[in-house]
C-alpha cells in the first residue's frame, strides 16, 4: 500500500509517537568509561587533544570511579602510565604496577563497579610497541638503544609468541589485583588462548576475557597516544593491527578469538567501522563491544568548540549509531556525561 495511504510521517508527528516506535535506545548500563591512571597524588592533568579527559593519580581515579558509578555507568576500563618503561614491560605485570594499584584502591572504595583492565605492553615498553621487539633477522632484543637510534622498517620485528607470556603474566597480575574483566588489545595471534590458560592455571577460572578482536590500525588513535604516552618510537603498528580495508579478515580475527575462549568481543574504532560492527553482530552471538576512540571524541569536541556542531546532539547521535549497528557495549569518553542525559 503506497502513498497516499501510507504516510510514514504519521508516526513522527509528536515526541510521544516517535518515542513509542523508536527502534534503538541507549542505556547507561551499556557504557564503559576509560580512565588513564598515572603516578603521583592529587594529579588531574587534562589531555590537550581530549578536553574533558584526564590523566589521574590513583586517589583521583578513585574519585572518578565513584562519580562514574553514581552517574549510572556500571563499568570502567583502566589504562596505565607507568613511572618507568623498559624492554620487558615490567610496569604492565608488576605487582605494584600503576593499574594494579588503581584496581586495588577502586575495588576497595567502589566495590560494585566492574573494573576492566586493558592488557597491552605498549604503554610499558621503552619502544612503545605492543609486543617484544627484536632485530630481524637476529635474536637480540631492541630496547633503549633502538629508541635513540631507530631501525628502519624491515630491520625489526614485533615478536608474536614471545610476547604472549608477558600478556598472560600481565592478565594474571591484573586479575589478582581486582580487575574483573581482562581486555587484551595487543593484536598478537593466539593471545586469548595464552591469557585464558594463564588465568586458569592461576585459579582465575571465573575471570572473563573481552578481546579487542578486530582492532584496526587507525589514524583515529592519535589523541590516545598522548593520553597514554604510548606512541611507537619507530615504525608503526600495521604489522599487527588490522588493515582498515578488511572486513572478511575481521570476521576471521573474531572467529579465532571466540575459538580461543573470548567471552566478549570488540571492534575498534567504532564510527569508521560501523559495517564491521553490524557484520559481527549478524555472525556472532557473544556480547559485542565497540570502542569510540580518542579521535572520534576529539573531532566532536573540536567541531563543537568552533560552534560548528551541536555538541550534545552529535555526542548522542554518534553513540546511537554505534548501538544501532549492533554493539551491546560501548567504550566511550562520553560515558559519564551521556549517562546523565539519559
Ligand atoms: Zn598496545
């Protein structure tokens, strides 16, 4: 039955009607709020390219965690800025690592909040890569010297299998410190299985894994590297993060992580990869998360500061688009603010 009998505008006439037929809704319980924890006390340092987002010392992170919970957001994800970096990412897996300290403090003060722990090595490595770096070909580990005197592409390799042990060790350490969900973001092959095995052997059989399954090498991560001080000192991450052109390969990445024991999966970034989110939703039945990354946030903030867009409206529309594409969980720097608006 076509026009004039069918008139779709009939159901758009009032907000009550529009609300009644709304297909997708945002709820605060879908949000995960990222926090960047740094050394010190009373530190609350705004990230230049991410206005409204801060590096927080543990005491400030506890306050922020409390405010997050109060806003109705059930979960945070922690990233760490260690005091020192080295060639074996000690800060990632040390018992007194910055995220371990933050997790213990937050668990004690805000016990009901779900704490996720990002598991990667880049923030803790002097070279800023997500795994162990070796000269190729050759066995020697590249460390501080390589940062001072960067090797050319082809002269170094991010070593997959040797990195798995460090990722598993980091995961066990975080879970023991009170992290509820382990979220590996490194994109090494086989890391979900290695982490699962590590957790199980440590008796942590109930700790779930949220895998950054389809993480693309993206220009949208720019501001994050300032936030987490994790930019690679030489080369880039294209040999382990995914090529932005590949959706079929993204499905293979997710499938492998599911087989290896992931409990939840993630697509990152979100808005430039909504088709990947939709395809993953269609194909997999696990809870599906999407990360609205720093560059997505920074673009909205920058345009809003110029009065080129309506900030609140675009913020909510961007989150709605990610939800509509099929993400059940959204990692977003807007978590607290959007929750208050809902
Ligand atoms: Zn990394």
